[in-house]
C-alpha cells in the first residue's frame, strides 16, 4: 500500500479545495451572467430615446417612458447633495484636523448613531419638521431627508481619508511657513481629494435607492 507523505497529502487537499472553489465560483457567476443576459435580451430592445424622455402611459397602453422618475430622482439627489455633502465634509474635516479628543468622540458617536437610525424614522422627523408646517409634500422635504441620511456616511468617510494623509506632508508645509489653514486647504484636502470624491459617491449611493423616508415627505 502506497503511503503519502504529509506534503503530498497537503498538495492533494489544496488542489481539491481550489478546484471545488473554482467550480462553485463559476456556477455562481454563471447565474449572474444568465440574469444579466436575459435582461439585456428581453429589455434591451425597449430602450430608446422615448424611454428617457416620455412620461409613462396609462395602464394597458403600450409605449411611454420614465422621464418623470428620472427627473424626480435627479431633483432629490441634487437637493440631498447640496445639503448633505457640505455638512458631512465639514464635519469630517473638523474631526480630522481640529476636534479635541472628547468632542471628536461625541461627534463620531453621534454620526454612528445617526447612521444606524432606520430611514423611515428620518422620514418621520422631516415630515414633522417640514411637511407639517408647509402642509404639503414636496421635493424639498424628500431631498432634505436624503441629505440627513448622507451626513454620517460623508462625515466618517471624509475623516478616514483625511487622516490617511501622511503627517509628513503637514509638517513639511508648516516648516515652509504655511499656516495651518493654508496647509489644510492646499495640502491635506488635495491629497485626500480622490478619497473625498469616493466618500461623496458612497453617500449618494447610500440614499439613491431609499424609498422609506419619501413615503412621509
């Protein structure tokens, strides 16, 4: 009877496990490609200029488009970006560059707490704050609700990206005579610019598919 050494057994087990992983990965990806392919084949022929520029037709009629949904989503995301991104960026900048230990802990805790609040609760909050006094629903109320949801994501992401900027860059700028404010504006923020843009995209992606707060706003 042939006995295998420990290394040989390890190689056999390694080959078997890698082969199994590759097979199941291929199966999983094949399902994804099947779904995407089915959507392209069945729905691709219906995508044309009218799909993006015309309003939906009444039930039972053919044709129509998604212009109202696209414009409405653009309005909501625009208002959310104008309100949520600057606040989140400034909060992240404050945490990274100016906040003391106790204040930074409080702000981080508040941001994490807000990030964990169910979106429908934020919708109720904005409903009470804006919709009730205005006595009607509005794009403004919906955009502000989404903007509130963006703040904690933008805050924490911006802080992390700015803290990732090497301390040596700050010290070099200060050594050359730049003030702290100028160092932040001309050195730290440009160095973290790509990360900040990523944080903005994360914030927009976070709220782009939300519907619960819009039920109240």
